[in-house]
C-alpha cells in the first residue's frame, strides 16, 4: 500500500476517509493522492486551456483556484504531517476521474468517504461510490465514520468459496495481515441457495488448499439474504471491518444479479473494503 488515492469533496465524510488513509500511510510510508472533481463542461474547459483563452472560462478557473485553496487547508491538517500528499483537480465525471488518476499513479488502494444508509447520499452524490466499488481493479475502502482502521481486531470476509474468487480472497488476506486483524471467513446460507454442512466443509477445505494465511476462522451463518446475513454476522462478532469480493458486473448482468458489495457499502455503518475478482 505505497500509493493511496483519496477522492474528496471536502466534506466531513471525505475527511474521515483521509484520516484513515493517513493512518495507513504513516505505518507503511505511503504517498497520498488527493483528488477533487469539478464536473464542468469538459469540451469548453479543454478548449480554453489548450488555446490559452482563459477569459473564456473564468468560472472554470475560479472553481479550480477555490479547490486548490481548499487543498491547502486540508494539507495543513496535523494528521498529514510528514506524509507526501499530491493534489489533483480534474474536470471530469467523478468515476472516470478516479479511475484515470488511480491508473496513472499506479495506486494500490482507494479510500472513499460515504454518508451512509440511504443509497443516494454517498459522497459525490448519486451512484459514483457504487461505480467505483463495482469497477475498480484495486481494493476500495469505504469509510462512514471516523475510526482507526489499524485498531481493527476482527475482519469479516464474506465468501462463497468458489475457485474464481480465490485471487481476491488472497488480496483480502494481505490486507488483514497488514492491519493485524483476525479474519472471520463466512458463508451466508440462504433458503434459495442452501448448502449442507458436509458440502460446505468440503468446499472450504478445497478452497483453502495452498493458502499460507492462518489467522482466520471458518463460519456458516443462516440468514434470509446474503446482505442481511453479513451485517448480522458482523454485529454478532463485533467486527470492525467487512470485506467482500466484487464481480464488476455491468449492464443487464448487473441488473439481474444485483450487487451485494454495493448494498453493503450503502447500508453498513462499518467500514467496507472490496476486492475485484480477477
């Protein structure tokens, strides 16, 4: 985790995410890339900047200057002391900007703030947080409230123990190891996809073959839905963090299959970290 991307709209929730990113950065000597998006007409802005006709885009320049002033205020915060922080302002849609900056700077982790439970009140208003969670190639940590992530003792990781999610699970074990947390692997058993104990024991054993990480427990939790099962199990374990793999489904496939990871991001009060299935 040498390079951490933190998108910000300068809200309280974004600041909570930045504090978590700073905590990680201090432990691992990471750099932080702060990103703010200004969703102004891209064609107008690009044309003005390229041709040097700044008088044609005074509004764009005003908001860019305002954003940089806000960055200076943020960078003066005590918790960022001695951490390399780089700022970027882009005139793009939020999701596209996050993807571009993450790839350009070879970031290892995205830390985002979220307002919480309504599903329409995430930071950056609308579905941007969900888009990032669904499509990011690197882990995304979504923060609701200020809480030291490195004090996490119990990390819930929901898994269906099928072979194609193993790589994302390995990434999750690396994160658990990095923050010193015990991982509680859990299969959520629902009525429409019920599996017997014997079947799951065999499946779990096969899935974990060759895995070097040992700081985990294996669990099966019965619930009416996967999302509710994860949340209830996390509450039962008094866990500090929830993790899950995400398929990155798009279009009709996403509509038909839904997305447990996006639902968790919307409804969980605990931090949620997602890992892309590769």
